[in-house]
C-alpha cells in the first residue's frame, strides 16, 4: 500500500526568513529557502495523519489543500512551541468534521505539557463556544517500538533524546520521521533500520556541541546503521542555504523543502 508523505514545513523554530526578514546565509531568491515550522502529513487513500501542529499549521494545510475533515489524527513529537502552537486550528477541523473529537497521540509528558497549556481544547472551556475538541491518547512507555494503527496506517513510535526532553519519532512502513532529536540510542536505531526514506532533524548543522539537535555528521553516522536509501534533513535554520547544503551533502542525503512529497510503502 502506498503512502504519500508531504513535508508541510522544514524550518527550525524561527522559520526562514525569521522575523525582520532575516535570511541569514540563505539566498532569498531560492524559493526552497522559504521555510515554515516543522510538520508532516502522511496520507493513505483513506487516512491522513498530521505530525505536529506548529505556528504555521493553518497555512500549511491550506497550501497543500488538505481538507479539515480528512484529518484522522495528530501525532505529537514533543511539546516545544514550534511544534504545537497552531493547535487551536484543530478547532476548525472539529467543526468541519461534524463535531467529532480529534485523536491526538504522544508521550505522557508531551501531552500533559500541551494540555496544561491548552486545557480548553482537551477539557472544554467555560461556555458552549469552547467544547472539548481533542481526545488525548498517551502512548505508554512500554508501547514504544510496538506498532499501533491509525485508520489503516501502522505507526511505530520511537523514543528519542532531544537534549532537554524526550521526543517521539514515528515510523510508517518504510518511511520514518525523527524530529526533534539530538541523540538516537541502539533501540531507536534498530527500529529505524531498513527504512527507505528517513526524514531527520539536522538543525545543529556543523556544530556537534548544540545541546538539542543533531548535526549532519551524526546523521551520516547513524545512517550507516539505518541504511536509508534517501535521507532528508529538516528543521533547517537560516544558516543552512539550500544550494550550499545540496553541494555539501554526500550522495543519498538531501535538504528538505516545504511541499516536498515523498512516497512510502507499508504492508503487502
Ligand atoms: Zn524541539
């Protein structure tokens, strides 16, 4: 079965350009350098999974023509604001899909932090205007590495070290998405082994001392174990110009860009 995986956004927390039209080292004339915050859509014929709802979520869904009612569930990687703070736009989807609550998944620590910040979405507000629109599903600690199913898409959650917190990566058939991540342990690498396409946070670029994000050399080293045929680096900062990256990266490794569509397969 075929999956269509669309990079809704590939920018780091600031986006490119950052506020003030700050392009850093990026060429403003290369449209692939215009980056919204990280998010992903994974779609089968009948199911659409969104991974993270950053501040650009509404624009991203409209840009890719993903209709509200088609959204089956949201998986959260972690609770940082650049991955979460478009969450209120799930209210529009709730109303468009006939007031059916939207299933959201993530680690216990992730969902408790998000629901602490956006309690009205989970519990309902004080008046009818704010019903509870989200239904939280905590992925239990012992379920990491075990597949669960959303619609007709099997999802394997993978625990990752994001430096200051734990994050969840997700594998869908022969495709995996690891954002945000500093370090992958052996268990994570074994769960990722054999994917054909791997999308991974490389926001630290050439700096191995960044606390929260992987740098490119670490990604190359991890992929010696994973052996993905194609690696797409995401969470790109204003210091990471598309053409420069393309020239610097080894064969089989590519910078992501907003709107990039990747095909994946699962099952038989
Ligand atoms: Zn983060």
